């Protein structure tokens, strides 16, 4: 079994173009075929990306609130 340290992983140059091309005001998802090289040769993995901005915004706000409470407790 190989680990991430044994593999050569390069971010394909067009990956950020794919992500930045997603709509800003609609559902955002993509299935990306990520190529990389393992010790046994070239391979790829399918990556499923789903962006739920409402949940991400809520999670960020909750984390900030927890950090503020922690800072006040000190």
C-alpha cells in the first residue's frame, strides 16, 4: 500500500480554472479526474467537489464565535 509521501502529486494547471469557472449564484459541483503518479505508475482518482456556501458561511461564523468566546475566557 502506498502513502501520499510515496506518490508524486502535481496540481494540474487547469484545476483552478475549472473551480473558478463554477457559477457564483447557483449550485456548484464538479467531478474531477485527478491524475498522479504512484510507485507502480500513472493513475488517477475521481474527486467529487460540492460547494455549499450557506453551510460554509455558517461554519466560519460559528468558528469565529467560538474563538471570541475562548479569547474572552482567558
